[in-house]
């Protein structure tokens, strides 16, 4: 019965992103679903560079969301089996999408990582250290 209208410039708004995660976890808690893992799938940037989303801006959003999703906790709404973390799994969109290529990590024609894919690889390598 209600919705939200966001502007194109809100596409990488980290505060809105964070609030959606918290709001969903609150909804889960309210509906006795707190003790289930939350998996955030297919999030990323669809807007092209012409709309103000060059690779550097997309990379900044990607790493900031990863930082948040990997560390956010809340004693009241988090998943108790996972030290009250808000999110248990996350998946960036996309590996390779020919319609919305802004968030692509790889070029499947060449087999090469995109510049964003290189940022992703460096970020995940640091997690292994």
C-alpha cells in the first residue's frame, strides 16, 4: 500500500542501503524470523556512467557496502547464531550482464576482469589474509 521514490542519484546512497538492511531485519524480528540467516542477493549499481556512475564511484559503493555487510551487528535484531550480525551472505550483481554492465566483474568474451572486478579481487584477497 506504500512505496518509496528514490532519485537516480540515490542509487549508491549508503545510508539508504544500510537502512534497508536494518528495516528488513526489524521486519524479520517482528515476524519471529530473527533466528534465520539473511542473504542479500543481487545488489549493485545498474545506472551507467552517463548517469553519473563511473567505475570509481561504483567501486566505492561496492567496497563500502561490503565493509558494512560484513561487520554490521545489532543485539536486538541480528542473527544470534552468528554473533548478532545482520547479514550472513552477500552477492554482488553482476559477474557479467550485457543489459546492465555497470557492475560487471568480468568480460566473458575476453575472460578478463573489469576494473571493478580487479577491485573485487583485491578486496576479497584481503579477507583471506
